[in-house]
C-alpha cells in the first residue's frame, strides 16, 4: 500500500492539506533539481540527456504515494524541460514523461505488488522490465515530439530515442531503489550499523575516485586511459551483502555520481570517447552493476528469510516432538494402568464364573447353563480385546531399540514360539534366506508372529503351507509371507489393517481384529509399507517393505546407543 501523506490522520483539514502540499512541492523541487543535473550532463548539441535521474524520482514518488501524485511528475518534467525546449514543446514532453512513469508504476504494482523494496530475485527482474518498459514509452513520445515540432531532424530520431530510453532507464534503476529503500524499510539499526554504513560510504567514494580519476599513489598511477573500472564491483557486492538493498543502492548511486563527474572532466576509461557515448556507457555500466547488486541483495534476503523460516519450523517440530514424547509417555502410563485396572476385574469375573460352574453345575437348568457359558465366552473375549488394545498401544508408543538384527534368526525364534499351533495344524513353514537389518528385534518378532499366526489361523481345508521370502529392491527390502489359506476378497484388502476390523464372526475364527493393525503400525514406524494381494495358487500374500539396512548396518555402537536414548 502507498504510504500516507504527512498529517493524513490529523483531524484538521488544513493540516492534511498542508501535508499534501509539502509532498507535492518537495517532489517537484527534487525533480526539477535532478532535471537540471541531467541537462547539465547532456552535450550542448543534444536535447535528450544520457543521464536522467528525474525518471527514477518520478517512479519512486508514484510508488510511495500512489498515482494521485502524477501532477507532481507532470509539473516537474515541464519545469525541467523548459531549459532546453520552448514551453509548448515542454508541455507535450512532460506528458510523455508522466505516461511513462505512471505505466512503470502500474506495472510494478501489478507484478510485484506492495512488496517494494525488492526482497526476491524475481522482483528484481520484474523491476528491471518495468524500468525499461516505462522509459521506452517516455522515450518514444519525447523523441517523436521533438521531431514533429522540428526541434530535431527525422534522421536523428533513432539515436535520440535510444539516448532518451537508456538515460531514463538508468535513472530508474539507480534512483528508485535508493529512494524506496530509505523511505520504506524500518530504521531499526543499532548505532554501530550507522557507523559501519558511514565507513562503507567513505570507502566506496575513495575506491571510485581511485579507479575513475587521475590518482598517483607512490609509483602506481591510474590514468584516464585505464580500464580498471570493473574493480568497483566488489564494493557493490559488499554493500549488498552487508547492508542489503540500502547498501547496494547507496553504493551504486555514489559510484554513478563519481564516475560521471570524472568522465565529464576528462578522466576515467571512457574519457577519450564521444561525450554522449561516454556518459551513456558509464551510466549504463553502473546501472547494470546496480541491478546485479540488487539481485544479490534480494538473494541474500531470501536466504535469510528461508533460514528464519527454517528455524521457526524446527522450533515448531521440536515442540511437536516434545508433545509427542509426552503423549507417548502418558500412553505408556495408561497402558500400565489399564493392564491392572481393566484386566484384574476380568480375571476375577472369569474365576468366579468358573467357580460358579463347578459348584452349582447340577443346579442350573439347561437355559441357565447356556447363559453361564455365554457369560464366560464374552468375558474371555473381552479379556482378549483388552490385551489386544494394550499390545497395539504398546507397539505404537514404545521406543525402538535399534540394533543389527538377523531376520532369519528372528523368524526361527518365532517358529519355535508357535511350535504348538504349527504341530497341531500340521503346517509346513518355509523360511527363505532373510537379510540382516538395523531394526528393533522385539517389534520384528511381533510382526512375524502376527503374520505367521494369521496364516495358520485362517487356513482352508488343505494342510497350511507358509513361505517367507525376501527380495532386495532399490533402497529397501521386500518381504513376502505366502499362504494357501482362505484368502481375502479384493474389496476387503484395505479394511483388514484397520483396528478391530473383522471379516468373520466369532464362531468361525476367534480374534480381536488388532493383529494386522499392529503389523501396519510396526512397519510404518520403520518407514516401510504393508499390503496384501492374492496368491496365484490360492490364499494370500502379505507383503511389507523395510528400508535397506546395508548402509545402516555400519552404524557404530555409539550411534546406536545415541539413537536408542532419544
């Protein structure tokens, strides 16, 4: 948004009017003075100046206070041009200058918005486009008017227009960032920063005088034919990195002023050329370097902003991690409490139901015995559900004890623990070569036990045949548990991993619907994926992936201890 005029919020209408008049008069005087500087730099035989700082002042005024300040631009341009052309021609040229400035300001507002000064690399590019676009319009109108009014010959129009265009564009690129940065950025510097800026200004002035003037330092001489002017570029880079857009624009303006002064007085690398061409070349050279320093300052600003956002994000993530750790701790406490407060009443209930059945079995009618049996079954089922919920919450909340683990050995241990149901069902379990990974051994055991146990439980009429295999993929290991059981319908393959999801009633297959949900939690906590698909020979194939542990297997014992302590 454009900044407010002085006294804009004052209740007195007179004060508000006075504030607007001060801005109008101040910018008009500044425009006219800058215009006289531009006219003084123009060769005597040429109307268009190769250096025109009023173009940058006009754009800054319109960006600061809005389009309502266009009369200031028009009046300032009219007064400045009166020095070189008749008043009638000056009226027309002032129109072109105003149209160019208003067009450039509108382009900046439409593309960059109200973010000026420039703090993004993209904004610098758009500002350069606005500078050349607006100055091109004023150059076309101005040179055409001079030719039509017979001030200049038609043959000189291309050269006249080019000088006008480049002079205005250079003025915008140098003056507008300087005025905008000092007028809009907050002045919240420490006194030391102002002292540093003063020192930087002095150094910039001395270096520019050294490379653009006739200076003797001991045996070294920098003559007017020297071409070392590019050595002022580090000054611009330093200004953009140390002081941002203010330092870059201030250094560029100092370099431009000194280099133009020295060129006019016959010094510098271009003093032997045509006066107009020399001034135009020096002006554009500094303007180009100014654009480079502005882009560098914008890049540094973006980098600082990204670093600040990153620190804020890391702080949020740290707070979230702390909250999550606290929640996990509370969940573990709840699990411990639940294991006592929920299971103990169920054990007592089941015990008394069993005692009641033994002591009064003959005193119950058939209907009473049926009711008693139903109570026992539901109490036992409730106990299984509570145990399943506790296992699920413990699997989600417990920290991982990472270590180099032989998955083949874990699978053999699981088969040993399931030896009873394996022998009872006559299941044939084949375990293929399995890798060594850096995982939590207990959680890996839970995962395999649930998958193998489900494969045995949901068997068909044939003898259960289970095969466990692994394949190394890009950056991960793929594990597959094949069975020849009853299978899972395609529409139900996503449901089976939800907590308490049951595809069969209690009379067909007992269970709580927690096992596969726990498997999903364990796999995803390790950064893997789990899914189920059909076995071509009947049954199902449960697949899950784990990150490739070949690199992680090289982790030192100190790293593992640190990881386990987090």
